C-alpha cells in the first residue's frame, strides 16, 4: 500500500513482468486515490486510471476530452502515490501533436505512472464506445507513437497505442493502423470497440506475437466475453474502466467483503455477482488512515505474519478492530462483551496457506472462521474453513486459486481483554 513517507518501487518494470506472465492481467478502473487503493486492496496486481471515471469524478461530465494534460497528470500522480501496484493511465490523444506527446509521456513518467495509452482520435476526443468519433491520419498517429518512444526516460515505461478506427473506417483499417503503430514502437496494441466475438478473434489473430489489450465495458459496443475466451484468444491485458463508476455502490464496501463480489465478478467474467453493501465508519477510516504500509490490509507471506489490533469500533454486537501495523501479535486493547467477534482482513497469496492462531493471557478461547473473496462475512455456513477446538489454539489450511482479500473472524466466548492472538502462516 502506498505511503507518502516512503518511495514507490519501479512500477513500469513490474508491469512488464506481469504482462509477460501467462494469462491476461486483469486491471479494474479507478478514478481517484481512494478507488485506486481499494482496487489494490481487492488483490489486483495493477490499477487503471480511467479517463471516463476521472472526468466523471472531477467534473461530473461525460468523457468528451474536457480534461487537460495537467489535470490528468495531477490526478494520476495522486493515485500512483497511494498504491504500490503499477498504475496504467488513459492519456487521451496525447494533448496535441508529436511534440506535445513527448511532454505528455515525460509528465506521466514523473508522476509515477507505469504505462499510458494514446489514441488516434481527433481532438476533442470521445469515449471509445460513443458514436460520432473521428480519427487523425495514420501518419500523424505514427509520428506520435515514435515521439512517445523517444521521449520516455525509463525503457520499461509501457506505451499502449489505441486505434478508434473500427467505428469510423471499419475493422480492416483499424487492424492496418494497429500494425503501423506496432511498427512505430508501441509495446501494446489496443483496438477499441470491436463489435462481435468474431471481430475480437480477428484482432487477436492479426497480432499473435504482440501484447493486446481488451477493453471490458459493461453494455458497451464490444460483447462481454467470458474471461476464459479472452485468455484463450491471447489477450495480455484486460481493463475494466467503468465498473467502479457505474457500480459505485460497491466500491467503498470492498473492505466489508460484499464488494469482494466485485473481485469475483471481474475474475470470473459473469457480471452478475455484484451486490450493494455498507461498511462501518471505523472500517472506512482504516482504509484511508494508512501510513508507511500500516493499515487495514496486511499481506500474508512466507514465515510468520502478525498484526496488532488498534482502535475499537462497534457494529451491532461485534467488535471491528482497525489494524494498526505489522507487529508481533494481535492484541485486544479493550474489553468486549461476551460472545463477540473480531474481524480482520488479509491479502492471501495464491496456493496453500496454513494459518495458526494461538491465544495467551486473558480468558480468550477463540474460534476461527476464514471467508474467501465474495463470501458473506459473519455467516459461519459460508466460511471456507473453520476451527472450533477447545483451548487456545486454532488452525486452518486453505488453498487459494489466486491472491485475494480474505476475512478472518475470531469469535470469543469470553472477553478479549488481555488476550494476545498470534497469526502464523505457512505456505
């Protein structure tokens, strides 16, 4: 999780490695620092600053080329500083000619962005799934791509070339343009808004050796194909630019588990798993009150990972602990009523993990329940693993198909006061 107290690591090199990995990289859209942080907390390996979302968030207006370079870079910079995963950003048309594009690339690089995409529309541009678009001559866009390649200081900075020619000149012309942009030095090709599964397949077949971007827009011009199909076609990158805008009721509740439905939906491609959720005031504040890596979400890795509970917030009869750091244990700092639960959240890696919780001091005899992403927390019947042994030690072994945000519930039959809970993980 990003911090203003520590520098970020190189996101561009990390993004290139992710794009080179097997299977498509799934990247939800975000429009400000908080939504970017929530994408990261949901377990995704990168975030995407959507121009559609940024325009809606900053201006409350449609994506028709209203934001300037300075406004887009400023917004992207705040987002990049809030997270530790790479940020991909919409850079519209590059905000001018080839000379302007060179400055655009350098400004986004300095802001900490790992990749941008440039499009071949006439300015002022429109959202790629709107009607009435126009495109510049292919030669003009080729010069922009060449300028972008020459302008980047970090050779790992990823340049994505987008063509909107499908809606204007037809698919064949769009594929010709994409090939020209590849030859000019683009790292990833983005053929916007193919209008059938057959057209999507034709795009993939035209560039078997080039990383391709698939733009997943709910109810847009492109059909929402199953992610399995997108992967089989060979797309390296899938962005979900508007889900966090059109489905805004589920963005903030990502902490509470209900919007882990968003994670599940984007991963399985069903589009039907989203539900409305609410969160406690304490949980909401814990999301944004994070300094130098501490906060609500802690990454579970090899060896021992332990956490300290901080300020107390109440939700009904439960006690929600706001996690305050990476320290040696989970220590209850205040008494709670009998038969209450303490909840905390962990980014669990892919593979098999054994979690052991032991209690010492106080009168605590906790039971433990683990909830996978998408499950309803607090309902024992939906737990992926439960441990209800008598005594101070509980353990669970879980197998996660992919990294994601899990919730752990510790249920105490007596007060938590004076009880120390140690979480030990073994891959």
